[in-house]
C-alpha cells in the first residue's frame, strides 16, 4: 500500500505492507482524509510529540471496513466508518494526557491506503455523507460540537460568536444555526463575509476594519454580548473575546491558538465578565457519536474547500498552509 511519512519537513510517499488486523482490530481502507492546523504544526516540528519520528501524518479519515480481527463485534466488512479523534477516549472525563496518543504525533495517522485500529476507535459514517464529507468530522466538527454543547446545552435564544473561517468556526456556525441560535461571526474580507452570510451568519464583523470587534459584538447585541464564544485564536483574539462576552457569565470554549500578537488580557475585564472558560480537547468517541446522531436529525453540509488526489497530498498541505482555503482541505484515498 501507499503511505506518506515526513522526512526533513516534507512528505515522502512510500510502499509498505498492508497491516493485518489483530484481535479486536478493524482494517480500514482509507477513502479520504482531511487536514487540520495540528497537521501542519506536526509536519513543521512545532507541535508536541510523544512517539517516534516519521509517523504517518493526518488525524482525520473516513473509509470502509476491509477486514476484521478476531472478536470484533462493532463492525463488519463493508461498513462505512470515520475515526474518533482520540483512539483511547471513549467517554466521560478527559483521560490523562499521556494516554492520548494522537494520530501523527503519538501513533501513525491516516494518510495511507489502509490502517488497522481498535474497533473502539471508530464510529459509523452516516449513509447521507460522502467519504470526503465524513473525513471532515473527527476533529473540526466534533470540536465545534463540544464547544457548543460541552457545558450547558446550546439553546435557540443564545448568541454564538465564531472567529474566522477555519473548519471549527464554520462547523460551529452551521451547528448553531441548526439549533436556531443567533450567530455573530468575524472575518477579514468581504468575500469571506459573503460566504459566512450565505451559511447563515446573522451579523458579520470585519476584524481588520474593526480592531475593537469585541465592542462591536456588544453593540450588535444591545450591550448583552455573546452567550457562547468559540475561541480559536488564543493569544491573538482572547482579549477581545472577553470584551465580547459582556458581563452575563458567557461560556468561552478555548479551542486553539492560531492568532498571534493580541493585546494582554485585562484581569478586570475577565473578572467583570463572569465568563466560564473551558479547554476543548476535541472530544470523546461518545461526543463523536452524539454529533453523528444530531446530523441524522438536523443535517448540515460540511464546507469542503477542495479535494486533492492522494498523489498530490503535498499540494493539499500547501493549499491549507496558504490560509486561502475556505472550508476543509480533503485528500482522497490512495
């Protein structure tokens, strides 16, 4: 089978044997994978690792069961599946960090023709979703889901603030609108603003034209502020998110750190907000199954920027690195 492994910061395609599923394992024929910010960080050596070098990259995949090992009961040959982002987190509280062996930085990832994994690390893929769409779910969609529902469940009276047009933010917008919530989104260009509006955003704020966009959120809500904030920027955006939270005990889901150069957080702003800040570590297999069940009731169409052939995986990474994509960058199966 064909696989990719990193060498000196670049992807190199190799031929390797198809793995044999052991007891309790399922052999998945990988039909599609999708990229996340962490995949770039790992390739560039800027993300923590706890496994050997040259691991197969990419954490998100969809495929079909090609074979099952002894004792497997959850899946059969031919079933369509996606992976849970964390192979060892089934449900409940987040396990100790050392037990979370991430795909691509603790164990081999999914940029390969086949992968053998525990049956407990997989979730059934709904029939209505293509493999390409399914591959967008394990990280970005589940992160958006747990950001919106990991605390108090999201309600139709809530105001949700999303930042930018990355995968998590787009899924959060779509899921929030499917709940009937009002969505305020930030972005950096009229073209992206038009796309956000088309996806259902009620208010779009250009953060370049309006650097004090936290106050703009307050103005747009009559001083109330956002009830839920999906905070993907980290140091570049957190201070403004606190302002946008107002003073009514908003829920801030701390997802990522793609932003840089932001102002320091004012302690009194944080204190006055009464906000609850939750660290989001994607979610468990149970969370993934909850999301899939929700999509069966209230479908959304994952936003796919582009689909690249397996032989052009390097092109897909560069498309993602450019930050010109709007939606998920997908790589088709080998």
